[in-house]
C-alpha cells in the first residue's frame, strides 16, 4: 500500500522513540522506504545503529556532516521524501517548528521541505496541556501540518492523561492517508471562507451571519483529493479543516491581500461572505454617544475579491469559482453575476429564510458554467463540497 513511497522519519528525543523503531518496520512491511533522521536528544533513547539496521538506510544526524552534504544536502534530503513524519514529536520540537527554527538537521529539514509533514506528539500531560504547547499546536495546524494523537493513558513518567504518543498502527494509518494520491495531487487551490468584519470604530464592527461551514467543507474536500489548499478565512464559527494552510483575516481588504499573496494557484474558490461596504474613514477613537445626535456612518465600497482575481491578466488561476447567495430568480441572477464578475463557474443557492440553508447543514445549489445551469438535489454541505471538489478535479484534468 505504501510501495514506492519514501518517508523521512524524524525521531525526537522522548521515551516514545523506541516505538518509532517499530514504526520503521511497520512502514517497511507496507512497502515504504524509511530514511531516519535522529536529533541529538533522540540518540539518548535509541541508537543510530538500531535505526539504521531496521531501516536498512543510512541514518542522518548532523547538519554539518560534510560527507552527507556532499552525498545529499539537507535540502535534497527534505525534498526526496514523499512525506515527513516526526515521531515522537516533543514539546521542544513543536515549539521549534512553530517558531521556524532551523538550528539542527531535523528542524532545517522541516523548514526546507515542500512535502506534507505529519507529527505524532508525545510528552508529559502537563507539557501537552501547557498553553505554550497548545498555542504551538494551533500554529502548526494553521501551517497545514498534520497531527496524529496524542493518546490518553498511563505515561512513562507515572502520570495519566493525554500526551502518550499514538500507537504505531494509528501513525501508519495517518501516514497512509497523508500519502493518498488524489486527482488533485500537486495542485494548489485557494479557498476563501467565512464572513468579514469591517470596523466601525475600535470596538464596533459590521458583520454577517456566514458560519464558514460551506467554505470549510470545500477546503476539506479539496485537501482530501490531494490538493494543497490555502484557506483564507474571516472570523468564522466553524473551525478550519486539518491539513490546509490557514490564513486568518478580518476585513475584505485583508482578505484580498491574503488571496493575492497566496497566488499562483491552479484554482480558486470564493466561498466567503465578504462585506460589501466598509467605513469610508478609519475611526481611531470609539464614537461617543452624544445626546440628541445620532452618528452618521459613511460607507465606502469594498474591493470585489472574486471579480478582481477573475479579471486579472497574467497569473489568473485556471479555474475561478464564485458563490452566489440569492433570494429570488436564482438562476438568472447567478448567471448575470457570473458574466459580470468574469468567473468560470458560479455555485448558486437560494438563501430565502424558508429554505433554512443559511446557517443550516444542507444546501441546494445550481452550478452555472459555460455549458449552462445544472440543479443539484438538496444534500449536506459536505456532499456539495465533495461533488464540487470532484468537478474541479475533472476540470483541471
Ligand atoms: O456580489 P455577491 O456578493 O453576491 O457575490 C458573491 C461572490 O463574490 C462570492 O463568491 C463571494 O465570495 C464573492 N465576493 C468577493 N468579494 C466581495 C464580494 C463578493 O469575493 N467584495
């Protein structure tokens, strides 16, 4: 099942490192080639000799090993793999990864790689629950790093709780899932999602009721087909999916900047409910309540992110998909919107209150393309996303 795959297995310095020797065997049983990288601390728990014997590979340990650099530099080492697995991933390694450190071979490889990275955290329960570790975990997930475990149970240190490294079969399954060759492998897709918040003054803002559910489902479905997804999200209720790079923004203008910075992309899906207007002037102080006088808010138009990307000359993604939430004449309005904005496809839906779609779990959409309009039956937002992701994969060939 993993035949022909090359996995770079980084051992962090923790007692669970002994389990990773077994992980080498289990991955090899499934046909993968496993190249071990040991940190200095890992060598306190397992020997390079055992890692080398079990993997039947040279073990990499030192960034400044000139022989290694002559044979295979650290950049090449990180790129030659199909997947990088860090097991056990200690609190210290997580902190270094989250902070972008590159002061030994393992951290340098992790910074240099262009492949997916899967970490299996392992540490004492208090270290796992420490706000610093949880902050680092959130940052790593936001960078698109995949995680497996930790499990809950009795630990080597005598305490009980979450922090124990995931069992080897769990890590193998996660590695297999991360290596799945979907039809969108090697493709980059940008997805916008959620509402935007436009400040009125430092304490008040304009918002809308978008939960981010549909955009999140689209990003998850695209990632499941193997795409590298950059997920640009406003302040949404629904948490972002795992395994995608998350860029958090507040305003429409920040969203546009983040989308531009994420390009080039093979496709872009604009599922965000972007505020149409913002305040004409920045208001650095809280607007005071004055007796007998109501404030007058002056608006300016926000940039249309979909239209500006759809109408860009060079660097335009090959496929640009917009959403259209309508309450009447759905097909006609959406078709007109597609033409006006210059996007390739519009996913139109009826958000009249009686449909229960806005904020609900289901959606009934019409896909409008060059070929005409296609009504899809009412289905879960996850199913709409899967179907749309499959169509995108088909269109990108
Ligand atoms: O014009 P309307 O808001 O109905 O268009 C909806 C589509 O346009 C959605 O795909 C939405 O994400 C996108 N949009 C945008 N920037 C805006 C307004 C809408 O990208 N300022």
